[in-house]
């Protein structure tokens, strides 16, 4: 089964003791994976982990939005120029925790989307209980973004359809396997296979039967198998299609071999629908 983990936090403290072993287990089973940053230190650590089949993102999570200033954006720009740093994220809005005031979240989100548009980098979006505002802000920038991933999707099928209609990819994490997550499974069924992605968000949200324990990137297999059932396809087909999706939205070949301003293929992938 060909498969990728499109979103994990392997730089997190939870992996301090055995990070290389966890990474080895992941790379033995997965094609490649993406280590996602959520502030400057974790984005820098993610970039340090880049190697063959390991990519990184850099961005400031809405939790930390109040800290974003022009210096932060300059440092992000530098991180995004490092090899293997293929996207800007995770960024977005979180009205559930609201650790930063909403006005700061919106400002930091807009500033980072503008940067992504300028650098022609895809974006990884964190949205919690902020569906309408997240979509409205993204729509303002969607023309300049080469790709957009709604990570750890947590909303309903109607919102998933709106995201697909806007040209985005929708990524599901291990919580889609939980018994009470029928709403999430309904959302997954509403997303065309060609727009689906699968992730762990490790160390969080381990899928069944590891729920409540530390999640590792290879656990993405369990989530993929559950999603394949929902989509009525074999695990092999599910893995092949979602891996191709991930290469497309992250503009992998371009990200690795050419400078960001040449990412025109990625742009087409976003606009062709
Ligand atoms: Zn997130
Ligand atoms: Zn995350």
C-alpha cells in the first residue's frame, strides 16, 4: 500500500526520546511524510528534520497569532527558503480555544496567506469552529495560492463540499475512526476521492485501536483503511489516489527541484476545477 502522512508534528517533545526510531518506522511503511510547524521554533525544527522523503512546513498557528509581527514574517520567509520546506502552515482560525483574540487571528492569517501567495507556496489550514470566517478569508486569497489543504477536517459535509468547490483538498485524521464520529465520516464520503488526503496530526488523535495513546506517523495506515471503507475503494486504490493528491497539492517535484516562483503546475492544479 502506497501511502503518505500529509501532516504530523514529529518535532514535538513527545518524540524527544525516540524520534529517529519513530521516523524509521514511518519511512519503512510510508512513501513520504510532512512535518508541520506551528510557530517559529517548531517550524525551524521541522526544517532540520528534512531529508530524503521527509518534508517540512513553516507557519504560525492561530494559537500564537498575537505574536506575529513583521519580524516573524521575515523569519518565516527565511524558513520557507530552506530546502524541503514545501508549504506555509499550519495557519488559520481557532474559535474553540481562542488563545489569541479573533482580530489577531484574522490579521496573522491574512498576513501569512499574502506571504504564501507571494512565494507561491501551498497552505495548510487549521480551522476549528470558524468555518465561515476561514472560508471567507481564504476566498480572498485563493487566486494566488497554488494549493490549499483543510487539515484535520472537523466540520460537516456541507462545509466539506464548499471547500471542494473552492478548489481545496480535505484531509482527515485519526478521529474519523472514532465510534461517535459519524458526522466526520459523512463529510469524508462527501469529498471526491481526488480531493481527499489522510494525515495523523501525530502525536495527537491516534486512530483506533490506539486512541488516547501517542500517535505515530505510520498509524496513518489505520485511518486510510477506515476511509477506504467509507469511499468504497480498496486500501491500495485509496493509498495510490491520496498519495497522488498529496504530491499535486504540495507540488512536490517543483518544490524539490525548482525555486518557488516556478510553481505554475501547482497553480494549475488548484485552478483546473
Ligand atoms: Zn491543526
Ligand atoms: Zn497539526
